[in-house]
C-alpha cells in the first residue's frame, strides 16, 4: 500500500448511495470506451492534480469489486482506503432511529472516514464527472493555504435531458465567496424557461447562468469536529427517513467559525448518471474526450 504524502490533498469519493432513479449500482456503470467507471475519471484527474490519497466511502457489497479494479491502478501512485458506511459507525452513545433502512446521509459518510483526513481534501459524488479542471482548481486553492472552497457549475450545464434534477443554487458575493445555497427540486425546462421548486415549494424561474453546487467540495480538517457534533445532534432527533447532509454540515461550520467558502468556477462540462437514459449520452461525451486526446484509451494506459 502506498503511503500518502501528508502535505498533499486527499480525494474523498462518496460511493455508498443507492441510485433509486437510476435503478442499480451506477457507481460501477461502464461508461468509458474500455468500460471505465465515472469515478475512475475523477481518480485519474485528481492524481494528475497531485492528490496523494483516495478514500472511498462504500457499501459492503461493493468492496471486492472496487478493490479489485482500483488497487492495481493506484499501486505506486496513491494510497487507497475503502471505508464502509454502516449503522454501526456512529459516535459513542448515539443510536440509529429504529426502522432505518437507507444510509444516514452524506454528512455521516464523510464522518465515517474522518480518521484518515489530516490534510486538505476534496469530496465528490461517485456518479458525477466534474472534469479535470475541477481538481486543478482545488489543488491550486489548497496550495495557497486558503480556506474551504467548492467548484460551482452553470445550471444550464448541469441538467439531464431525460428528467428533472435537484440542484443547490448558490448565492455568491462580489468577492466570489458563498453567501448561501438554496436547494431547488424538480428543475427542468418548461415553456422555454428553466423552472424549479424553491425550498418553500413555490415554482420559480431560474437563470441558465446561475451557479449550482454539484457536491464538489474542497475542505479542511478543521471541519471534522463540528461534523461530529452535528451528527450527534442529528441522531438525537432524526426520524427513520431523515438524512444528515454534508452541505448542511458545511453551512453550520461556516456559521459557527465565521469562515468564508470560495466558489471556484468549473469550466469543464459536467456529466452525471441520474436516469438510465443518461448513460448513452455520457458514454458518447466521454468517448469524444478520448478521441480528442484528453484521456488515453484505455483510461489507465499511460500517465
């Protein structure tokens, strides 16, 4: 096992979710020309940006498959850790609500791998393609000793042609720092305009150039104590279906510390698997990137 350089950032990939709309394990859906997974592109792009450790939060049934595929790829390049998100992994003295079946949320997922996080780290979803630019932006941000950050994308570049999506629409101040995020659901084109449902349930028209969060975060270890205290508070009041969301934990941390979060603008195209019909389009776009020389074929052929 390669030992991580403590001065270099870590990539955390959240891969324990269950794709209810997609229908199966989209984390390991073959999308590249040689059957590559979306998360493999993130790993390769992060290594190119000088990340030194890959931590994946997973379900137990994916461990064997992920290890067999990724461990040989990362040998000599970066350390790999597979951390299971389970109901047993909770702070001492806490309990999981009775009748619980789905995972406790992305905030809990990150908490599960907190002991491995001693340097700046990026957190992403396993089923999204963020582009190589995202990891270069975060690595450059970290090198300058800055605070937390996120990579934001234009709303009109973060949609699915096959159904509505949910997105965190960001309010950004003139200095490029995040003022707030409002979660809009059911976003889709209707009557020639982008519509979505605001947090209060009202129908709203959204600007195509609005910046949205796609859960591509650049965070620091100082988040982790507050992440745990927030998880403890969540478990004390949570019902069977509630989730501890990472964005909420980040908002809480910023409010308590007074820190600001920089919004970095992602220029590459975002691709994601929300619906089964998304797969052919994603595969076609990735194939075009391979043909253009952005990636070798197969993905791990060189570099």
